[in-house]
């Protein structure tokens, strides 16, 4: 126990960026339950949703629906309030999951955070590149993108196993000074997602973006493979409260395995945000980020080798 919080064993993959994995955070049954809740939360059974259900590993209410492949990532917010079209028992279940995530990162759920988000990444038909290139589904980014400047860490829970692709990839390590400088340059220019870089961007920006994308295929890139029930926790902000240039990451493409039903990558994500009381420019925000990282590192560094 640390500060009254039950401990889980952490596999600390890296301190720069700060990345750790918790195996068996959820049981297989809990993962399946979240997938079912996610599908039921879809308010409109659009064509995309119908196609989604055709290939989902678990269908709500045992529905049998036929369809074809789709290519867009599906995002489903999961409200944790009973009045928001969800049974009270399910709302409490999601609330408990949020609280458990808060325990891991020493920051309980609070006002100003977005709800849990379930995400489905579809497989693609093309096979893995023969030269080892790792393609990303939606591109590299930092999690303060989308005008969410107070995000400080992210929890990704893998709800399904994926055998070919689907890794969460972190291409920048502390031993890569050129990549770090390039990542810092992008952030200073207001670029927090590589989809903001196009042919009209300055040449220097395009060169750096290419460098980062190439680094995702490096044997040294940090990768977390989807394992049902495991949770990856990583920090988007450094010890001084700054956006960590080493936190650029992306999800690798999921490939068809050619056997049976296509694998679907389901995740549940929680974007943790700095508490409202600490969202003050200057020392208050920096100190909160520093103290939180110290608490988490102290709690889990004993398992770091």
C-alpha cells in the first residue's frame, strides 16, 4: 500500500518517456462487458455501426448482422452516470474502473475530465510491409492535441488480444537527441499531431515529421502489444509540467491474420487531466506535475530493472 492505495505490479518499460504496463488490470469478463456496453451506447445504428457489429468479437443481444469491412476508427464515449442511457449497475461498474485508474496514477476522477472512451480500430487488408515498415492507423501525436492542454497522462486498457499489429508505438527515446530536438520543434510550432503537416508546411517541419514517422519502424522503438486486460500508463507531461517531447506515440495498423473472424482492436482509454485547482500558470501547475510524477515513480520503481 502507498498512501492507502492498493499496489499493482508495474512493468516499467521506460522512465523517459515514463511508460509502464499493468498486466491483468481487468479480467477477461470485465473486458467483454465493456465491449458490450460500448456497442449498446451507440445511439444511432448507422451503416458504420452495423458493419462494425459484423466483425466485433462480441455482439450485443446475440445479434447476427452481415456486412463488409470498414476503415474508420470508432470512438464511443462511456458515460458513468445512470441517467445517461445506461443501467445503474453498469454506471457503477464504469465508475469503479475510473477510480481504479485514478488510483494507479494517484489522481482520483474529478471535474474537468472527459469520460472514458472506448475505441475500435479495424483491421486492414494489406499485409505488413516486407521492409519492416510499421504503419500507423491515425498518425503520431501527443495527447494534448484536440485542444486538451491539461492532459498529463493517459491510460489505455486493451480489451482484446491482437496478434498482428495494433501496438502502441513510442518512437522517441532519451538516447535520440536529434529526434527529441525535432519533436520539440514541432511542439513549439503548435504541431501536436502529424496530420497537421502537409505539402504546404515548411520544409524543416516536413523533414522532422518524416524522421519521426521513420523512427516508428526502428527496432529500438518502444512498443506495447495489445494484451487483453492489460493497461498501459504513460505521461504526456514532464517533471516541470512541460509537454514531454518523448511522449509522441501512435497506434500501429491492425493486420488481417487470414484465419477465421478478423481480429478487432478494442481499447478503453482515459485521458487524465490536471485538477482544476492546479490549472494555474506558473509554479502551481509545474509543482503539481512534478509531485505527481514523483509519487508514481516512487510507488512503482521498485519493479523497474
